[in-house]
C-alpha cells in the first residue's frame, strides 16, 4: 500500500498528541508518568514524521528533493524564526 499525505498527516497528529501528553505530564497536571521518550523524544518523533511528509509528498508529485535542498530551505526559515524569537524576547 502506497503511503499518502493523508496517512502521514494522521501520524503527525498522533505524534503531536503524544508530545501534548508529555507536556501535560511535565507540568504535573495528570496522574500519568512520563514515557520513555519524554518531551524531547516526542518532539523528535514529530520532526521525523514531518520530514516523512516532505518525502511522501515529493515522491507522489514527482518533486525531486534532496537533503541539501531541505537544509537550504530550513536555514532560511530558521534565520527568519531566530529574528522573530529575538524580537519577542527583547520587547
Ligand atoms: Mg512518539
């Protein structure tokens, strides 16, 4: 069965849900205890599933995307994000 953006998207939502649960646990607002992955591990799971979306979408649409291309896009976006975060923290 070929994976689609829809199936990958649902997996992303699952991972973000697991991250939300770990954040709730980290604040002590639940009886549950932290899983082995914790906030950092669940964040990484979410990132991996988002990267999977890039691969699946690219493959299904004949877009050739390399790791270098992704890093170039990420660098530009990170620079924007860094600038935004700097302005927020220096208000
Ligand atoms: Mg997970």
